[in-house]
């Protein structure tokens, strides 16, 4: 039985070339042994606040940033919003409405949304905070120059410097206190902040690496050690 080398090559997926080794208990384990946890943060319509409220919010946010003794990454992701289901709901409401005047108002509003979408994309912004755990904090297996060379070559060999269980244990001990500290600080601003689950993290990376296809596809809630992508309907 002959094996087609072209077919074997095609089996390689994008996942093999990503720096991510695994996602466990809300923690992203990278192939070099570093880890991170991601928090989603709600937004505030700054322009609708009064001037004193804006000043207070900026002052409080500055106080939070200046009080941190560990680095964080602030991530802003913009993606096109699919409003087809919203338009369909408006059409259903219009058909069921018995009041002629309200029916006409709903129709006008639906047409306004349709024209707005045709002229420009409706963008949705999502805000995240990432906390990182460096692989340098794991230590080096062997001492001296040999140990340093082994540590530096791990990124090329795509092998974890330690067992996944050991890395996860160290990462949790480092990241969880920082995560809880951020939850308390940002909650004081009246913002909704929460850690991402395994599914939400996988979905975030999928949207990041597949911007075009992610609009019409979604990650199915099955087994997140081997996530399944299903086609979406417009």
C-alpha cells in the first residue's frame, strides 16, 4: 500500500506551528514553558460620562496601573459584528405588531440598520488583560553553560522544559494571586471583569488567527483538548 507524501504533508495543521502547548484550568501553557491567564473586562462609554466622572475614572485607572508590581498586557480586539439575527428579530416583531404606527416605526428602524450595515461594517470591541508567567521562573534543569544551552534550545525543539503538571502547579501559584488582585482592583471601577474559561480562551485565539473565517464559524462545546470548529449560518 503506497502512501502519498502530499497527503501526509496536508495533514499538518496551523495548530502545530502555534507557540501554544495546551490550555488547562484557564491557563495557557506555551511550548517554551511560559504561561498566561486572560481576563475579560467590560467597557465604559466614556463620552457619556460627565466631566467630574471622567476625571474620577481616569484618576482611579491611573492609580490601579501605578499600584501594580507585576507586568500586565492590555489587549483590544476589534471584529465585525454579525447583525443578521438582530435584523431577523426586528422583522419578526414587525410582522407580529398589530399597532400600525408601531409597525411602521419598527420597519423604519430595521431599514435604517440595514442601510448602516451596507455603508460600513459594525465593529465590536473586546477588552482583555493578560498576566504572564515567565519560563525563567521555572529554573534550569542542569547548571553551568550546558544547562543554559539546553534551556535556550528548548524553543527550537518545541519540547516543554519540565512536565506539564509541574509547570501548571508553578504557574497557578504565581498567577492566581495576581489574578485575584486585578479582580478586586477593576471591580472597584464598576467594571465587570472575569477570567476566561478554556473554551473562551480557545475561541479568542481562534478569532485572532482566523479573522476572516471566525465570523461564520464557531468553536463547538465538545472536548477542548481537541476543539471542533463548526460552520456558522449567516
